[in-house]
C-alpha cells in the first residue's frame, strides 16, 4: 500500500477535510476512496494505468475520486473547471481517456462532448456505496497522474508523474516546511495544478493535518474565514495577496484587527506559481506582520527551491534547493560554478517527472545528461537563487497560470482585418504579467472596441487582464522584428 494511503488509515478518526461546513475524517476518506476504486475496477483486478479524466470542483468528492483512481491502479487526469470545449477535447484525446468522471451538475453539459469522442461519462455519486473488490498492490514506479501544462508549443503537453515522483515531492516539503499533524490550511487554489494538488492538499493529508476547502477564490470569503478560524498555514499566488492588500487597505479598524490577528497567528505563509514583486512582499509584512515565504517550482518537478522556514526570507529571491533536490545553473551545457553569473536552472532528483505523455522526442530534448532543463534563467547571490525570467518569451505567467502567447496570436489572426500581431507579457504587480497584444491592420478605421468585442468570446478562456493597442503606421512584416521592450513603450 502506498504510504499516503497507509498514513490515512492510521489517522483514522482525525479530521481530514472540512467541505461546506461539514467535517470528514480520514476514515471516511479511506472508505469513500475505496468505494470509488472498487466501482472503477468493476470486474477487473487492476486498471493497469488506464487514464481516467475527472472534472470535479475542489471538494471531499474530488479527493475520493483522485484517491480512488490511484488505488485502482489508474492514472488520474485532473482537468480545469474553466477549460473550454476545445481544450477539453485536446486533453481527453491526447491522454486517450476512456472515462470522464464529473458531478451531476456538469453531466448534461458534457454529454455531447464525450459522446462525440466515444468517452464514457460517469457521475461521481454513482461510484460510491459499495466496496466488494480487493484492490491491486501498487509499486511506486507506476504512473499516477497527467497534468497538462503549456510549454513552448501551442498545444499543452501532458506531464506524467509516477507515485514515486509524487511521494518525493511531498516528503521534501514535509521536511522543509515543517508540516505538523496540528496544522490547519484553507484550500483556495485550483486542483488541476501542482500548487493545489501537492502543496495545499497532499502535504497536509500526508502528515495528518486538516484542510478546509474554500472553493474558488473570493476575497470577502477568505477575509471572513481567516478572521474566524485558527489556520496555521496559508499558501497562495501573488494575485491573491494583491487582492487581499487592496481589501485590507479599505477595511474598518475593528474588522481589520480581527483579520490581522488571524494572519499573525499563522506559523507559515507562502507565495508561489508566479513572481512576487518585492514591494508587495514588503507591504504584506507591514500590514500583517507576516514575512511571506517564496518558493519556486514547476509542474514537471514539483517544488525545487524555497526560502527557509527558519532563517532569512529575501524578497525577490526563491531561496535554496529543497531536500532531495539537485540544482545547478548551466550556460551552453557547462555548469556555472561562480555566483552572480546567469544560467538556466537545471534540476535532478526523484521528484522530476517521468516524461511528456506520448512525446518521446520532446521529452528527450528536455533533458541534458540527466538534468531537466527548466527554461528559467537565474543567478545566485549569497547562496540564494533569483529568477530572472523565462528562456522563451512565448510563455506568459499571469495570475499563477501559464499562457501561451502563440495560442492567443493564433486566435487574433483569425480576425479578417488583423494582418499581424505579437503577444507578450508585460510586468504587472498584481498579476505577475498581463497579456499585451500589439496589432497591425491595413484598415485605418478599425477601432480598438471592435477588436475587443470580437475577441472577447474567443479569449474567454484566458481569465486574466488583456490590453490591446492598434499600432498605426507600421508596415506589414515588421511585427516579427518587434521585441518586448519595443512593444512595452506603447503602453
């Protein structure tokens, strides 16, 4: 039995999850996931790494399905609740998913899509209530999960992690962030993302701690919860901290004191998934007394670098290698030995993913002599790593999400009046980066409002701020020569 599940059985009657004001014990989680696994197996002894997609809101039921898929020997493919039809089609067909599990509310909406793709749709409530199958014995080298992430190509790639990868990622953070059984954390992050799945959910459940599932981020809901509850750990993306700061600065004194007390009593507050501007880092400390812990990770590797729990936490730096993680900087395939020299972050260790699903050549090219090439450029200053940016500007990090500039350019170029366009990320304190599109058109009468109206539905999947600018007087065939600094001057 995998250690995650063995631990849960030992925790028995401890509270594992609070969902919509109802508490669930570890014993109830074990029982629900066993029932789900049994239903998925049906007459089989083992799912033998069959891909099972699931599209379920953060909840106790999400956990029962995730653990149930793993216990039955399947590969879980958690999907984004905000994914468009075209995105879901890509994920489901690329992973060759046979079953898609969802909740009753979404079943009707997904019937046509899954029917066209020949995928069986299952309601998660129909997977519970009976447990009469013996579960397969799993080893750590079995594939466990496929998470889709944008890379330097226009289509998201499936990142394949084994149970060993997941266990290594969890154990590294248990040690580094000093997780304890008495910890209590609110879950406010999506669960198709490594930050939510590993950092916010799997770590506390591994150690026997308690998770309160909050659903999609709502600043008022979080303020109320922090003011009332005794959370000990809090993790979020920079956008959330920006929103909380904006809220705090407008609060009445009495309400503010309750909130400050809630934040001050926490032993650990973390920020990740995008760069946190140093001024936001400092402002948060001024307002709450908490010094945020910044860290660095990727879907492919989990977390790799972190500022210390005990020790200096430097604004603008992502800290030092986590336990069990090997890191070096390379330039032209040579390891950089001295500090202050820029290089690409290279990662090696048991937490590094197995490969990209059905993409052997891309997987091969993503490694160099056993080191995973992250594509992120960094330097080291007095032992602390500082991220300088992506090796490619084609990936924009906004609000904790990776967005492909190539995909947005592709959509914009469908407009009959747009001849050329270039999409880049421009630095923004709240979102990390905002998406900026510079457009070239032959029609001098085309208006910015027309383009915004036309593109709003097509770009609805990118729930982040966008700016558009019609750059008049530019000849065609020039956009490819424009670089970020040249586009930035127009905004």
